[in-house]
C-alpha cells in the first residue's frame, strides 16, 4: 500500500466504503475483503423500483457523475430516483493495487490479481442486494468501461435490469481497442520508475504517465477537436498548454498499477464468455430496454462498432451522441453533450417496461 | 555515421546517389554536400515532357514504388514515362543523420539540422534540372509525407507541375497529426538506449522502436482492419504475430535519428508558409490538374481533412481510395488498392493540360 492523496474524499468528495467480504475472481484467486466505494443520491421508494446504477470508466470515479450527470433537471434526477454510483475495482477508491492493505495486504501493488468486468458486476450485484436490499434496477448506465459493465449486467442478470444505457463502449472489446490499451500500458511499463510495479510513488512513473496522457490526446479526442481548437473553450492558449494543463495532470496523479488493473479488465471485456463466444447469442439474452449510445467522433469505440452490437440486442435503439470531443466527450465539457444524454436517458426512463 | 545494413542496395535494390552540392536550409544552416538517392524507370522522350516524379513517405523509400506502384500495366508505366523517385532527405538513403560523413560529418546523428518539406522540394527541383535537364513534370505523386511534398511542389513551382496527386496526406499538417507524430517520437526519446541521439546502433533503441511500431498499429491501420482480421490475408495467425512479424521488424531495422528527422518535417509541413498563413491563398496558387486522393479509413489523414483542402485547389477533384487498411493501405497490400490508384492516376495522366 502506498499513500496517494488523489484517492481521498478531499479530492473526490464524500463516498462510502462498503465491504462485500471475499470476492472470488473469474481468473482464479480472490480478494479477501473487497471494498467498493459508493456514492448515492436521492431516496429509495417503497416499491424499491426507482433505483439507477451508474458504473465507472477507466480512470473515472463517481466524481464526474456528481459534477456533470446527476442532479435535479437532469435525467439522473435524485428527486425521482435512488442513484447509486459504484466505483469499479482497481479505480483507486474501491479495492485497488495501491490501497490493498489489512486482509488484502498480500495483493498489494504488483501482486494484485487479474480482475474481470464480470467480477465487478458480481460484486456490484452483491453490494446492492446485501447492503441495500435492491433486487431490481430501473436503469444501469455507464460510459466506456462503464458500458462494458452495463452490458455485463444486462446479460448476467437480465431479470434485474429493466433498462440499460451503454454509452461509448462495447459489449465485446474490439482488437483495435485491445491494442490501443496495450499502447497505453506500454507507456507505464517502459518507465524505469515503474520498476515492475513496485514503485514508491506514482511520481516515480511521471514520465510514463505523461506519455500515456499524450496517447489519450490523440485517440481520446477526435481529429476535429484539435482542428477546431475546442480546447480554447477551456481557456488554454495552445494545444501544448492544454496537454500540460489538462491531460497530463489528469493522469499523473493516478496510480500506475490501478490504471493497469483497469486496463487489463478493459482489454478483455467480452460478454460472449456467457455464450461460448457467440455474440449474437449473448446479446440476445438482454431483456432490458436498451439505448446504445456511441459518441459520433469516438476514435476507438466508433459508432460503427456500437451499431453492430446494437443490432443484436432485441429491444434496443441506437442513439448516437454528437460530440466533436470524441470519446472524452464523456467528461461533459461540451455544452451540447449533457443535454443529449438527458434527452436519451429521459426518454429511456419514461419507457414502460 | 553508423553502419546500418538496412540502408543498402542489398535491401533496397539498386539506386543512384546524386550530389546536388550545398543545400541551404529554411531553418538555417546547410548540408554541405547533399546527396539524394534516386531510382528511375523508363526513358525521357525528346520533348522531355513525359516525366513523373514520385516523392517518398515517412519510413518509406523508392522500394515500395518499385514493388507495388510502377510497372507496365500500371498508370506509372515505364514504357510511356520517365519516372524518377527521389528519396527524401533523412530517409536513410539520401543524406540523413545516420549516414552523414565526409563533408557532412559535422551533421552526424544528434547534430543533424532541421529539414523542412520545402528543403526537400528545392533539392529535388535542383536535381531534376541540373542532373537531368528536366523543367516540366507531367505528374508529381506521393503518399503521406510524399503528399506534403507534392503540394509543396505544386505551390512552389506551379509552372513546372502539370498534374499533382497527393495521396493520403495534407498540404497543411493538422494539429492532431502533429500530436500523433509527437507520440511516435516520444517512444524513441524515452528509450534510455536513444541516449540523446548518440546511440551506437539502432538496436540500442529496439524497445522504443517497437513501441513506436505499436502506435502505428493503432493509428496506421483502421479499427475495421483489426476487426476484420485483415492480417490473416498476410498469413499471420494472430494480431500479436502480425505485430511481431510485420510492424515491429519493419521499424526496428530503421535508424531512430532518421525517423526523428522525417517526423520533424512531417509535423511542420505547411504550404501556408508561402502565403502568410493563408491556406486558401496558398492552395489557390496551384495550377496543376490535381486529384486529391485520401484513403477512406485513414485515421490521421481522414478524407474530411483532405476534402477541405481539395475544395481550395482550383482545378482539382476529390478521389477517395477505398481501403480498410487505412493509412497503411499505402503499402498496396489490399488487392483492390493499386487498381484504384491506377484508375485515378491513369485518368489524371490522360487529362489534357
């Protein structure tokens, strides 16, 4: 375990750490005392049928949802819904390589086991059931790796998921996406400070994390984002200043092993594990009303890939979100982004199931 | 100067080294004895009006044109045209960081000066004029950085260029492209073996060159290339085997300083230097009949960017080349690629000017 001030309530606002006990993992081994960091908004109603689950993306936490997605006036409205955001395993707030201690001390740093999207979803289901008594979700929604978890939920627990909204992500990770993520990983692995995962501080891996941020710059945003100099809206004076003032500090505060843990999961997200490799069969199990919501300019979860999956989901619609930011449109920076999310999610939530 | 067996006739087939003497550079300084490596096919006619110039791309040489683009039955037909391929400065065959010796010895390795696309074009024009007595080009054609040189030719020497075919490249490099190239560079710079450019052998930088190859893998090909497993047509058994057996060896034999020299040029390709930053004015100077030929799935010279420029070229047409390979379709691997090139170039060459 190493100290990292980024993964604290001072930086992330209040959250609760809930233990779900031992979590046995698909790849073998287990997390002896798995903690999930959660935040909730709103109140559960008597019928217990107003629950929304939000899942998190690579590098993401509940924070972005609190800041951009959830609130009165939004589709994710705490005055109507009981909204639970569960931070994924390895994201630095839930049990993760950098914070493994106590009963999990044997899993610290480079010794952290491989975790799969399915492990997260099993852990989340247990938490919702045991901690809150929740058996039904009005909506599961998440972006990127959160979309992977959303699909996994809808296929693994079809009776519990009434509606699903995977944003900017796929049910079966693509080979291009695998290679993209591998190049991100390589930036960390190639930094001598990484030291096989046994660094003393994330600062030891600062160079690698900066290169990692730069690759996000070319794939996470779109060619048009850079051409139109959209970063000027964020009050930067040059693209270099934007990299240095936005993308680099976003990633350099993070823990390298935590990022690698999430990346391993992301690379292997694949719902066909439930159907012997048959994507049509796997997606055919979804009973939730589903809006598949790619972002128009996404360079690594392009609408084409999302559409191909949507066509295999029985009760689904394709809702493309227009955003010149590309994948990182997920940050909600463009003033036109959240209104589209609200429109689609609002319509989805209003659909009788 | 360091020895590198890749940059020899054994690997590249015969070529001629032509000295054009001292080349003064736009960024200051000069190359005391600039050599350009050239290959020619066919014979110049009496009217001296059947000359085609081929320019080269990042990492490329005349070899790919000999193997895939030039020959009887192709538009670039040596039985009709005198075809000259001039290797760009820094590509390892022409004067480059790794081979600077004799009068150029002071420019070796990390001391090599910054070279611009305009320097190449000035050098090429001098070579064609002084060495061959060529004053008119029936066609200038090149892909990627070769397209940058093609545009530069058409704007700098409008009276000499009758037809122009920039393939998969732009007249003004985009900011996204700049950042993409910077991430390629960073893979080299971050390898401790690079040693500030003073390595003993390209093998010292093998790790960096492999990571560099991997980033080509995610941006140089398309998401569809990987999804459709097009590499199977090249008889590889997995995407990893394709990376290891194709992309890695392609780049690891190359010289890191040479790649960096070309990358610096690529990043700053910009014809608006001739028109005080005004792209419309610069492209408006082109008198050549021009076919702008982006590749449909290109992720960093997308058709959208090429089309925006084409619309500013007076006597031009947009001819999109369909290829699921993306930018590296330029290699001519897809059986449908070269026929499209031949069709467009054939039509362009048949156009009266």
